[in-house]
C-alpha cells in the first residue's frame, strides 16, 4: 500500500536513507498508476531530500525538478515552499551558492 506522509518522513528522521529510497520508489509507482499528482509530488520531494542526505546532489536536483513541475500544477504553496528550500539546500551542497539564493 502507498505510504502516508508520516511514514515517508520517518526515513528522514531515522536516517534510514537507503531503506527510505527503496520504499518511496514503490509509493511513487503506485501514485503514478493511481494518478495521485499531489502525493506523487510529495513523494518525489521526500525522495529528493533523501538523496541530499547522502550527498547525491545531482540526482536530488533532478528529482526535485520533477516534483516542482507537479507542484506548478497543483495548489499547495506550503509544500512547494518546502520543496524550494530543498532545492536551495541542494545547490548549497553543490557549492552553487548563487543558485541557492534563487
């Protein structure tokens, strides 16, 4: 079954990054199949955050951009703001400080 927001976030809180990525992949497939755009955007955001935590910044940025394209279509300013913060953190980790300010 798809994961809840709490269960998606627990992997970040518990620093279970590999397990989190594995589980979130399953949820992403389910959300795509069911057409749950808001859940898909959120799951992609969390997946990107997991990649940031393991210093895979290029992958994180790609995932964040997929999430952003979905958030552009749905009205969830709070989650979109959280996503933009994740993108800035990713650019910071890549030492792209000028891009992190955007």
